[in-house]
């Protein structure tokens, strides 16, 4: 992804994923295996070779749950952050999790200076249980509590990713509930228009609905952005890629 601030690359950490999020093509087929650290590094080196430019920003938001492959992911972060490695600044690296609380605790203890993002996608347990089964093990109250601990300990901001799914999590009631859930936290919310695929019935929220949702959060003094889209037309946007490859095999 080319930005005015540099080249950002989204890295996968597993082949498949066991988290089973209802909206996600990548997780539709279960985890086959964890990627090794070297395989994650190679994703960067290969793309740099192809585009003949440096990757300046890395997000661990591709296929897989990074904290379900914790040790290899931390080694990867150390290597790409190291001056003798790829020398990518810690502030330019973002690791995203669906909310495995014990691993977030470990991440706090490890004191990594990289950014932390949480795939939230719902403002209450009922809806989140439906969209993200992980929530049954680690409900929102506990997740928010550990994130407050993270913010207090690191003095860093947390990003919440929120996929906008039509008539599912995009009502104004959801926006208000979301605002009160994160009220007072050092965070921002990234609204992501849902990427539709042929296997999942969910539809993308209307543009106007997304804007109303955004306005509601703004009015409640929540930092919020709407994610710029990349790759939808070539089935390379979030959650679309793996299913296409599987179909072609
Ligand atoms: S959204 Fe992320 S954690 Fe959830 S199934 Fe997809 S790849 Fe796994």
C-alpha cells in the first residue's frame, strides 16, 4: 500500500486461522500451520525486491491471529525493528489481535514499543459473540480492562478496528454504545467498509451509514477515521485473498 508517508505492507502470520470470525474469508478455513519468523521476514524482502523500494511500515493484519503465533511474531518484530535487520521503526510497526487476553498481558510485560490494534467489530458481547467467537472466552469487559492496563503502562494509544457490516453493527445505537465503551481511553477507532465475498452473506454498509456512524463517534469526542481502501477489485483486500487461492487450487 503506497501512502504519502511511505510503503506499508500487511503481513500474514499463519496459514489459515482458527479464530473463526463470521465475516472473514481468511478464517473460513482453519489454521493449517503457523508461519515461521523467516517466512514473515521474506514477505517483506520479496515485496521490496518486486517494487524495488523499501517497505517503511508493517501491519500484522493479514491471514492469521498474530498472538496465536506469539513467539515467532515477537522474533519477527525484533528482526525488522533491529538496526542490523530491516531497521523499521517500532512506531511504524502495528500488531493486531482479535483479543487473546493472556497474550496481551504477555505483550505488556515484554514492553514492545510497537503499536497495538484490536479487532473489535462490535460494541457489546451479544453481537461480538456472534461475529467473533473469541469473545466468548475473553469478553469485552475483560478486554477493555487489559487494554486500559496496556495504555497506563505504555502511555500508548490503542487502535480499534471496526468493520462496517450492513444492518449488523452499523446502527446509530451501535455507534453510541461503542462511544461509551471506549469513552476516556487513549484510543482511536478505524472504521473499515466491509469487503464482500461470495461465500459470506454479510454486505458492506452504505457510505451514508458509515458517515453517520463516524459523525456520531465524533460528536461523542472519539478519535475516528475511515480506512482508505486498497485491493478490493483484485480480491486482495482484507480477508479476500485466501479464499480465492483455495478456489483456484
Ligand atoms: S479476522 Fe483475523 S482473527 Fe478473525 S478469522 Fe480472520 S484472520 Fe482470523
